[in-house]
């Protein structure tokens, strides 16, 4: 399941450089301009997560880095419109980073198996 940024976002930008998949964009137009899908569930039109690139940091970190650095609790949350098992998220991460060594055991408790 990819994540989304809720309307509680304070637009601090802390999440943007932390995403290992470059799934976070400053606005919807920027993401869609690159041909990436953005869920209608996203809050304001600022700091958008593309479901096409979000892997909830599976393969990279124990928890999603956007949520880890966000100063607003529950601002980066699972997008119910994009349920994906941990294995599917890991496969997506491998496609995004074919030359990078990823760890299939890294992933957070929020990922549905």
C-alpha cells in the first residue's frame, strides 16, 4: 500500500529529501507531469506521494522515512486505495532500483502481508 500525505501537512518539506524512491513531489502537477499516478486521497495540492513509486520504504528502511521525519503525527498514512502486500512493495522497489542491494526483511509493521 502506498502512503499519502493528509490535509494536516504543514508544508515543511522534511519528507521530500528522505524518500529513497523519489516518490514525493512538491505538488500534484509535478508528479503527474512525469506520468506518475497520484491518489485522489492526498490532502492539499502540496507534497504529494505517487503510488507508482511509493514502496513504504520496504527494502530500504524499517519504517517509511516520510512518516519518521514528519513533525505532524499521522500525516503520512497508508492509502486505502492502494493495498499492496509487502512482497509487491519489495518487487516495486527492485524495479525502481535494479542495481541496488535491497533487504527483503526491511519494512514496517503497517505493511499488509
